[in-house]
C-alpha cells in the first residue's frame, strides 16, 4: 500500500512540473499620430512568458521581437 501511494505521489509530482523556460521578449512599436498617420516616436513593448514550446519563441522572433532567457 505504501509503495502504491509513493508511486502515485511520484506520478502526480512529475506530471505537474513541466520543463518550461521563461523568456523576456521586447520589440520596438511605433507611436502613430491619429490625425496624420505619421510615426511620432517609438516605444518598447515587453512580454514576459514561460513556455516549453520553442515554436512560441520563434513565432515572436519572426515578428521582430528579441527574446532572451530570464
């Protein structure tokens, strides 16, 4: 009985922990004048997230973001 309980606890512990990595991605975003449509300035958009799927990072980088592991 103790072995079964230990095995069950081990399975639960391993299934709740994912091998994810946390990233900070940032990119320049233009500030647009609503009246003229001209670019006034740029600001930095920052996104912090954790994922185990490398394609999420690649997708953000393909859109111009620079991502770093935290």
